[in-house]
C-alpha cells in the first residue's frame, strides 16, 4: 500500500501577500505547506522544527537572505 503523504514545504518571504499567494498555489497543487517564515532567521528556526523536504526562499530578506538561510538550514538539518 502506498503512503499518501504530501511533500512538506517551507516558504520564506518578507512580504506576507507573497507568502500567502505561494502557499495558495502550492496547496492547490497538492503540497503541504508546513511553515511560513518572515525572514531568514525565522526560516532557520521553523526548518529545525518542521523539517521540510522543499523550501521556497526569497533571495532578498532582512537579517539573513535566502541564500544564506538555505546554507544554514542545510547545515542544521544534516
């Protein structure tokens, strides 16, 4: 029997409307948005708890940008 679990996704963007739009698109496509972050620090903390399979990160965010956050999250989860 196959598992029907959805792919877990974390979204990080400093614009709430952008996060909302991305979440809506992904949810309608059958994904499970498990966390939404407002900046790179927040994404790092949420990733440690939610352990997403995919992350959608804005490149330009306050505190830690998306590229730096991706690197830090990868280190933290491995």
